[in-house]
C-alpha cells in the first residue's frame, strides 16, 4: 500500500497494491497491522457502513462532536468526489478542505481522521461507498455543516443533473455558526 500525504494534517490518500491478470484483480483493502504501521496510528474500527446513491446525491458534511469518528472511505462501484474539512480549532489547517475523486476504477481510499467533517457527491450514474469507522454512529451526536458554505468554499464538480440532498443536509449549519472540535 502506498500512503500519499495531503495538504491537511493527518488526512491521507491510500493506494492499495493491485494484482491483475486475465481473471481480474486482487487487492488487500484493509490490513490492521499495515494500516496502523504505515499511518503511525493505533486505530481499530468498530463499524462498517455501505451506501448506494445515484448521480447528483450529495451527502454531508457530517461529523460527530462527542464521539468523533475516523473514517476509511472507498468506492466499490462508480465514482464520487469525496471531501474532508478540517474542523479542529487548534489545527494549522482549520477550515480548509480537501477533495479527491474516489472510484471503483482507481481503487484509492481516503483516511479521514477524527476532527474532520466528511461528505461526498456522486458523479457517476450510481455509486456504492464503503467506509469503516473508528467509533459508533450516535444519531443524537451527528452534526452537519452546509455543503456550500462560502467560508469553506468547496469547489464541487459541476454535473448535468440537479443535486439531491436530504432535509438534514439542507439544514446544515454555516461553518461560522457550527459547534466544532
């Protein structure tokens, strides 16, 4: 596995070693020992999530305040524009964002450590996203920052369809009004 540092402290892009031949491919999507050694962590995952969404679905920007989650995100079908926003007030990159295209084709994964809000936009006709979390989902602890907050300024890809958001995501808070870590 190759680990690529991003400009945001702790946020990493992971490229697995892929073995391809006439039968198809094989890759190790997760190995606890390698993951923790390569990233210098002591992280264990407690929950796996799997979502399916259609083109134009935007999920996020989500985070938990009292039970922050690290997330290891990958796409097994389709393509998404995956985004993480640093919400750690004491961080040098506080308020900055990083976005990357994750797809079944490129097989990359994004490690989103605790202290980041996370979201994604489906850019293919359909996408399935799998992600591991380092803490359990607690419905009453979930918070949302507006996906189009002008203070963050995320440059989402332009699509030929209208965006589809949940009521919860439409009601997200502005970055300056959100309770952050």
